[in-house]
């Protein structure tokens, strides 16, 4: 059995059929996971200034760029192993650089609150064995973490939930659109307006406090009644919810306080985003947006978004991410005017404009290591096939050596 | 022969709210080949309710220009398979939707990926390609 690096569920029941060191077929994986394991068709090649090079020269050039930069930033990390992430943090310390990851514009704030123990959470095994009320809030797990409902939450039998979804579990979706997950939550889909989550939470707190909510009272009272009766409830908080309530996580904590049998779990897409958050938190007390400036400084200015908007960085190392694809175009224009180093197994939009590109092995397929599942459990990654590509951890070690 | 006045008239523009979402088929296509035709086809589209499409005189497969202060793209219209009330259109999270997202985040570091306002109008132009989005960056270099 292999572990899938497709998303932060890190499914460890994947059968892979290998012929002549090539992946022929996967079994049990979702579309996303199968595609990740089979690999991209465009492998990255070592290049300097868009011209073919070799890995050693590219690493030396990358070290030269980072060593000479006045304000370098190291970014990405959510598709890197924990071992590579730790090396990345060491590299940032050595350079006095800014380090940030994709959680900076995703679930970082919620994960920081979780690591600070601001609310109750649980493991996916506890969800499978105990949970009877599942609330997918601003989260379409069916498309983002496609085996969430089938492996852990709604469909499986669990120790205290022997009758599964037919009798023992209720799944609820609160969303702006009727997602594929909402389709499964038959009769329990609550449509909200864009940015309407705050109003919905306040109404729900009112209903749970015995007041008549000002907003859609009938539906909210019905939902409050289901939540109150839960023996073991979980709110799966997606980015639809976290983007909408912005910094106001206290409102979510206040809701959780009204329903003491409930737990909150951030839904994480990239396979090791939570790993980076935990590794940086251990080192600095923060999950992202850190500058090593003799001491640890945490500031929103050190988020990739603000650093690019303010044009405050002059070199960017991108490990396992594609900011040119995933950030607003108006923002990433700045990437065209700075030196970018790209470490990735595949050609990306960012690699196409990078000054230096360095190919690495696909972690969880061509190299092993560890990663942190969305609920915080450490999972071993498998090496399924042999590869000549160095791991991202090895490349970062060589880069530090070359500085 | 009379003059076809219609071709000189600009198609009407409508204001629209857009929110982004994930689609497993598009994610799969991205994993395989983010420069491939499948990824482009599954990304360069906007999903709208029947009501909104009727109001705007749009049919499935029409191409529309979606424009705001941040940029402009041409994408294909798809009709939602759901019973959507309308007022909000949907785009998968991609480099196409990101053309329309503002860089402003109020200093918080999180752009409004899911809260886009734009103008939409029927056009005959081809849909925006990934190559043309890349060309935009190459010209800046």
C-alpha cells in the first residue's frame, strides 16, 4: 500500500501497479490523487536565464542570487515533505530571509488558532468512529478532498456509528453554491449569500441561545435543533468560510462554545500545508509570514501577497508552488521584475518566467519522507518508483552548502 | 442591400458577482498538464444560472468578455445544472479567474478570491488562452 500525496487526507490505502519502474495503474485513489501519482507530462528541466543547464550549476546560481539579495523570500512549501520544510526554515534563518507558504492566503489563520488551542478539534479517526453531525461549511470536500466523506465522515461505519449515513449520521452543507458535497447533504443544504457567513453564524448563536434569529428564523432554528442534539459534531471549515469571516475567528469560537459537543477541523487542500504550519510554529510560534531578522519577526507585510504588492522583496525561491497561477495577476506582475528560483517536479507558469529552475523528485512517489495530515497526524510517505531526480530536501541542503 | 447596423452596436453589458470554486476534473487536468487543452477548457468558463442567462440573452457555449478594473478575459458560458437562484456566477479557481481578482487585501494578505464584481457581455472573440496569459508576463520581463 502506498500513501497518496494528492491532498491533505494522505490516503494510505492506495494500490499502485508498477511496470518497469513506471506507474501503470492506481487503485482506490481519487481522480486528483491518481493524477498526482501518475505524474505530470511536462517535467521541469534545469535552466539558468531560460537556457538549459545542469542541476549543480542551477543550484550554484540559485545560491548566488539568494546570497546577494537584500530582501529574499522563500515561499511555497505545501507540496514539500516535512524534512524539506525544516531545511527551508533553516535556509531562511541562514539568509535572514522572509519565509511564507500558501496557507498565508488559505487556511493559515485558522490553523494558527488551532495550534494555539483556541478551539476543540479532533482526528479523522474520531470523526469516523464517533461523529453523528457533520457540517461542511464553505467546503466542497467532494471536489477538493474527494475521499473525505467516503473514508472518514459520512459513509463509513465507525465504532459508535455502525449504521453509517443511512441512520447514524447527518451531513449538512452551508455554502454559497450547491456544491457536489451539498448535493449529498440531502435536505440539509443552507444556501448563504457571498460573505453572508457572519450573519449566519450570529443568527445561529441567537437560535442556540434560545432567541428567535433575525435571519431566516425557520431554517436557522431547525439547524440549531440538529446541532444541539449532536452527540459528536464536527464543523469542517473550508476556505469559503475562512475567507468570508476574515480575521474574526472569535465569532467561530463563540459558536463552538454554544455547542460543546462540536469540534472544528480546517479543511486543507495541499498535502503538507499543515506540516509547514506545524514546523514553523514549533520553530517560531507562528504558522507563516515570518522574517528571520536576527530575531523572529511576524508581520502581515511578510505575507507573499503584501510582499509582492509592496514590492519589498528582490528575490523569491518558490518550492512546490505556482504563484503565477494561484495569485491575482495584478499582484504577480512584480514577479517579472525580480529574480525567481523555482524548485518543482513539473513545469509551471512560474517556472516559465523564473531565472533559475531546478527539477526535483515527486515527493510521495519518487521519494519518501513525512507529511502532516489535515487533522495533525504525521503520515509516512511512500517511495513508489526509483528516480534520478534529487529530493527537494536534498536540493535545499545543497543550496545551503553552496551559500 | 441594407447596412447591417447590428454589427456596429455594442452588446449590452451586465454587472455580475462571481465567486470561485474547485472542480475535481479541472484539478485532475492541472495535475496532468497545466498547459494542456483539457485544463484550459475546464478553466476558461463561467457557470451561470438559467435565470441570469435568460436575462442577459446568453446561451450555453456563448463566449463572454468578463471585465473589471483588474483585467479582462473571454470565457465560455456554461449553464448551471443546479437550481441556482441567480445573481452570482461561478468560475473555477484558475489563472483566468485570477485576472479579475484585485491585489488589494486591506493589508491582511488574503485577496478577495471569492468576491469578484465584473461586467459581462457577449462577444465573438475566442476564449483567452493560457498562452496569452503567459504572454502578458513575458512582455513585462
